[in-house]
C-alpha cells in the first residue's frame, strides 16, 4: 500500500463537500491504490455539523481513508497538505453587488493563500471551487509568494462536463462518444463553450447539430446552467460540482487520456492573446502532474469575440480587488514558468499521524 497523501478541504460541512468527501475517500480522485488523510476545515460555528459528516465517513469504513482531522482554521487545516480543495466561499447575498462579493471573498482567500504558503507541502496542488472562482484563485495565489502560480487552478471542469452532457442529450450520443469540447474564460455567464474542435464518434460535432441551435441555445444554456438548476431545485449545484472537482484533480494528478482535451482555469501565460495575470479557462492536457495549454487551435472571429468578452470581465474583476493584492507577487504572475515545480508530489513530511492519534480527531482554536 502506498503512503497516504493529505487532502485539505475547506467548506467541508457544505453541500458540495457532502458529495465530494465520500468520492475522495472511495478513491475516485486520487486512484484506487492511494490512501488519503482528510483534513477538513470549517468555520467554528459549523464544527458540530462537520463532526457528523466525519462520523458518516468513518461509518463507511473506506479502506483508503487513513485518517480524518477536523479544523476550525486554515493554518492548522493546511499543514502538510499535498492537495487543497478550496470549496468554501462567501455566497452572494440579497442586494449584494458583485464588487462587494469580490472584496469580501478577497479577505477569505488571501488568508488561505498565506496559510498554504506557510504550512502546506511545497508541491501542493490547489483547486479553487468557491465562487467567483477565477478571481478567488488569483487572490490565493498572489498571497502565496513561495509557491508557483502554476500550483493553483480554479474549477471550470463543471462547465466542461455540463457542455458535454447537454451536447450528448441533444445529439443522441453518449458522453463517451464526445471529445474536444473546450471552455474558455471565466466561470460565469461570459464563459465560452466552444464546439468548433469537438467531435462525436470521431466526426466534427457541428456536423450533427444545427448552427443556430449551437449559437442561440447551446451556448446560453451552458452559460446559465447553474441558475437553471437553482430555479429548478431551489439550491445550487452540489453533486455535479463535486464530480467536476474529482474529475479535474484526478486528471491533473494522474493525467488525461491520450489525445483527450479538458478545460481548467489556470493563470494565463498570454496564450491566444489573453492578458497575463488572470485565471482563465483554457483547453489543456495533463501528464506527470502538470498541465499544458493546447496550442495552435484555430480561433475564428465568432470565437475570438467571446474569448475577449470573458477576458474583459476577468480584468474588471481584477481591477476591483487590485489594491488588495500584494505587489511582491505581481512579477511572478506576469512571467509564469509552468515548470517551477516538478509536478510530482514529494513526501518530505511524515504523511501519517503519530502513534497516539485516533482515526478521527478534532482541532479547535478557541
């Protein structure tokens, strides 16, 4: 059996995590031969609820679940973490402007970035889920000067999976038959789900669908799918978001299938003319724990306009919180080197608990 890895999860008592944690413990994210230590983080007032979640995890008796620890602060919760899933974020309340939401989340993700910088494993991989995910990822990474920006990503696999499912449903194909879907831009209603390189059973997807449907129905449906789900069930996406987290992190760590393209929100290096210094969803392939943007994709004028619209929204979001970003990390985010980290998890720390630890332990800061 391999040595366990530490997976830190914030917002661990929330709806997404309630689906996510059981998938991780079952080996769906890290592989069926990789034991995990779950380091679950919540707000102090949510610790009793989190304890109930931990009890259920314990009662499942997962062979790969090595240890569970509960924390009411990120400084303890991120210690030695090899993987960090930043699920928790402040939701947008009634009457709240988007700019207010950005500023309030800036404080949350600045603290998390600093804690990752100070306490996590040096090769930690970070996936930001809490919205607005792209700009939250920027805030966290800018507050982690000793980590490479390439160690931070944000979740756009949910949009990718939504696009694949909607296309499969419309065309009569299965999702297994579909490849080459790409999500560009922000995880918002300006995102661009691109079918120009997509295939169905190896043939161009646009040969199977009407162009008017693609432009007038498919694109808006993917962009607004989250709101549609809220309207239908009275709650935001949870199970599908959890599956997307598992999919994105698994592919990042274990690699994509040969020839497969996925979508990940990553720091722009200037590819396709997108401004550096923002987290933007690109088509990527993954291997050996690294991601690489797929280059030389033909971007027509129709697509270019949509790429730029989402880029502009991200630049506007960045401008709102620019004054809160540390100046010392500006250079590294404008001059990204994807290979600053090996991409391989190095077990430099003692991955297991000490001999006196219980399977489940709670750590509070009173």
